[in-house]
């Protein structure tokens, strides 16, 4: 087999003495094409800066999304605690009445 094309799932075959020569020629042409089409140094630096900026934006979005979700969970827990306290607020007056030895005030319903 001279070379294998994984995307097409095809093996390319040539006669025994030619397959090494054609494989080397294919590799050489590929490397030349990659060298000629490669961006210059400034282009690579721009690509690296864009990639870093995109990564920072993605991390900031993930952090902000997690922060807001955590804030909402905390707010709901605090709200539930306040509602629980307000629901049982009549017991506080009865405890105060026991401590001062005065009869508890009648509840208005």
C-alpha cells in the first residue's frame, strides 16, 4: 500500500518499487504546499491573540452563568428562610410573654 486516505477509507496501491517513490513524492508535495500556504509570523500572532481572546470570553461567560445560577439558588434559599420565619412569627410573641410572665395576646384571625 502506498498510502491510505482515512476520510475516504481508501487505500492507494502501486506496484512494489513505485509505491515508496510515489509515497515520498506525495509527502514532499504536501509539505511544500503546507509551507507555502502557511500564514506569516504576524498572521500567526493575530490568530493566537484571537484564540486567547475567544477562550477568555468563553471562560467569562461560563463564570457569569455559574455566578448568576448560584446567586439565584442563594436568593431562593434566603427567601424560603424569610418566609418560614414570617410564617412562624406568632410563636415569638408567645415566648416573649412567657419570659415576662404576662398572658399572651389573643390572636387576630
